[in-house]
């Protein structure tokens, strides 16, 4: 399913709406623009399996490019324009991008395109950049004749690259036309979450990330309206829900925390009763935070667990979660296996590496077969894991513990930082927190809380002691931070993922 279907039935319906400006792009416009752009891409010689890159902020024209790739059999690589110039250059060259589409981004990101090997064309959203083609001009000049065959494309998105180089997650291109059914995201969100042409979906996160880009495109594939925020702001998000009568939105837990910490009069100012489903993912949500959100919004919170690799997915609804607090649900894509470090399956309730079993290997890391193999189970190559630790209960509900890479081993005992972070999330003095293991000559590692304070609070020994005491009412004594460091900011991606590897580097310089 793709915009052409809806353009023929509801041509004037908004496919995209920009929350800050009210700009709307109808299905007829999206169909015409993406078709013309697809024809231009064919005219310059691009064929199925080739790659185009997108370096842009949240802009409605992102979806012209997305759907042009999808209806031409191309891979789209959306690049985080906040990366360093050398990282952007690496992604462009590693992906083999033939064309780069560039929006309103920093000069550093623009400069990163200089001298990239294999990049044949650079297309600017603006019309007057020297050396760039104009997106509007080439769309206006391209043919609007639909070809007989439009092979389905895909995406190849890159990790944030916090450890080593960014890695490209390359999905297998389907052997079907863009108009034929079979898309995994459409099946998941249309089936499990009930997305349809009635969906009015709010997306507060950057479109260069997997979940926002793919979910907005899924809404368009099903004929709904995707409302895009320029960036997340807690009050602006509430205002957008009320103004546009949003019925579905997707969040990450840090966004919940920021909304919960709004002053009470602001929280009560906006009518959010239109919201029938608040989906959250990307990171485990502290139980206290989720309960507080459901006390505010009602039983509308639905959670899924997946990753850019899309090797599997679990889902849990609000009623299920109330019976299984802390769970991320049961598998709806792939079968879960919990294994020890040697690959032996573990019984229920025991923590281990989370694998998903699929019929075939669902992805590969572009140009890195060793990295791809590292995700595969030693005896079952179609079981893959991306580094998460967790367990399942007797009913098959998955509970995530933490990322394997961030586990703290103190005196031979395993401590999972996520549990301690969850315990501290709603402390009134804490705006953000990371818990990491730091060197300890006796114990090997000790637990440290790295805290960004909320406005109106100042660092002090007394406050550090109060923070540890607060955690002590929620977690076992051996898991408590032995020290607290106060910092001005913590590194997070724009979608809210904590870059814990960057925090750890401060304490493990080697």
C-alpha cells in the first residue's frame, strides 16, 4: 500500500501536517511529487538496490523522498545530521549513496558531502545553493507518467556509532511491487495496534530515526494523517494533541518524564481526551513513570520492543501491563529464546541474552559480515540478538533487564544499571540520570549515578546523600550508587536514548 491508492480515493486528505506551521501535504500532492521524483531517479540511471541518502531536519519533503525510494526499489539511508562530519562522510561512502538530498541542516553537515566518493548528485531543499540541484525544480521538470512496474524499496539506517563506526542495517528488499501487500510495519501496526485511515498520528521525534520514519510512513500507507513536530517540547506536544485531535502518538520514556514534570496548571490546561493510544518504545519505561502516565491519560499506553534491525517485536497493552508491570509483552514477530553466553537456552525467569527466531536472517550489517555473524546464535543462524538482557515468565511475557554491554560486575555480582535509573527517574531534583560502573580496586567496579539536576536545585553532598537514600527505598542495598556526580547535561539522542557509552568513557579512559 502506498500514497497512490489514497490519492485516488481521498486526494485532498492530509498525508502530512507540520504541527508548528500547520503546513499540509495532501495525498494527491504526495503522490504526484513522489512519482515525479521516482521518475527522475530512474532517468539518471538508478536501479533496484541502489542507495540514496537523506540529510534533513523534520520537513514534509522527507516523505517525497521516502516514497520515491519505496516505489523505485531503492534503499533510503536517512542520516543524523547532528553526527560529526567524519561520521556523515563515512555513512555516505559506506552506504554507496548515489544521490544525497539535503535539507535545512548545519554547515558542518553540508561540508561533509564534499569529496564523497561515488556521490553523483546533490539535491537541496533550498533552490539557490551553488553546486546543488534544486529539489523543487527537478520535481517540476520530471515526468508524471507512472511506470508499468514499481518495485518495492527499503531502508538502510545506521546506528548512532557510539562504539566504533556507525553500522548500516540493511533489510532484504522484498520481491514485490510497492502496491502489493506484505510490508512488516503495516502488518504490525495495522494489525496489532489497529492503525487505519482514521489514524491521526503525532510524531514528536526526528525523522532520521527508524521508528519515527517507518511509523509515519506506515500511517501514510494506511491512509491516515501523520502530524510532525519540529522537535519535542512537552507543552507543545500537549497543545498539538488538543489542536489536531490526535488519536495516536508515539513516545519514548524520557518524554513522559518531561511531561510529568510540567507544572500542574499546564498539564491540566490541555484536553488530551482524543488520545486513544499512546505507544512507547526505544527504552524501558520505569514502572512508576508508566503508572503516573496512565493515572493522567487513562489506560491508553501500549508498548512495543524492537530495534532498527527489526529482527523481532513484542507488544503489551495497558490491561496486560497492569497484570505484568514492567513487561514489554509477548512476541508478535519472531519467537523469543533466552540463552546464556554459550547459547544454551534458559528456563523461565532466568536472565540471559534475548534472541528472536525468524525463518530467515532478517537483516545484515552492510559490508560487515563479522558484525552480522556476531548477532547470530552459535547453533541457530536465524536466531539473532542485539545485546539486550532479559527473561520470560511462564506465560511468555518478556522482561528486559538491561543492555549486556552496560552490566556492572561488582565483587562478582551482576548489577543492571537500568533498574537503578528507573528507581531515580521521578526524584524531584533529577532532570536526567545515568548509572554506570566505574573502576574500583577492591570490587572491580562500583555503581555511580551521574545526575543532571532539575531547575532550581544545586549540587551538594546533602543532595547526593538524599538521592542515594531515595534509591534505597526502591532497590537492594548492594545495587545502590556508591557515589553521585553532578553534570550539566547527559548525552542523549534526539529520540531520547541515553548514550551510556559516552558517559562511561569519562571513567574508563582506556
